[in-house]
C-alpha cells in the first residue's frame, strides 16, 4: 500500500510541488491558473484536496514558446574607452 501511495504522489503534485516544477512562486502559479487558458486543470480528490498531474504540467512546459535570445551585454569600460577615443580621433581628423 505504501508503494502505491508513493507512486501516486509522484504522479499527482500538490500546489507547492507544482509551482516548484514549473519554476514559479505560488502567487505566479495562481495567476497562471486564472489567466492562461492553456494551463492544466487540477484534479479534485475531495472537497479540500486538489492536485495537478505531473504529465499535464510537463506538457504545459514543453508547449511554452522559447524565450527570445538575450541581448549582448553592454560594452565594458575598456571597450567603451576605446570607442570614445576612436570617435574623438575621427572628429579631430575632420
């Protein structure tokens, strides 16, 4: 019986476990539930017991669009200094 309960707990996640799985806070988890029509529906085990299927959450994560590539970091002080020096040389030569 204990093994069955452990297997079931790995398949059905509590709210905190679900939020951890998708990498959000509990607040953001609730916000996604309210606003995202693609967010997985919970499973009601009783009047005060709600869980989410791990497989549904993993499918939701997989369906999310990839993030845009990050912008390159701004130039460091040395590179900025070189660019300013080059610009002042161009102005002086003109």
